[in-house]
C-alpha cells in the first residue's frame, strides 16, 4: 500500500466518492498511517 511506503497524500476515485461504503473508515486508517486521503466522485467511463 502506498501509505505504508510513505505516501503523503492519496487521491482516491470512485463513482460514489465520500458516500461509498467504508470511505470514512478508509480515510481514518490512512490518516493513522500519516497519509492524507482525498476521496472524489468520478465516473471514469
């Protein structure tokens, strides 16, 4: 995982963005590793 290798900031994309199931928990886990996460809604189709 990038956070475990020292990533300072991750941009995470999903169709539902912050409303995706588990997004809040994932952001908290990454913060505990010292990584800021930005979760953004994006349709890559």
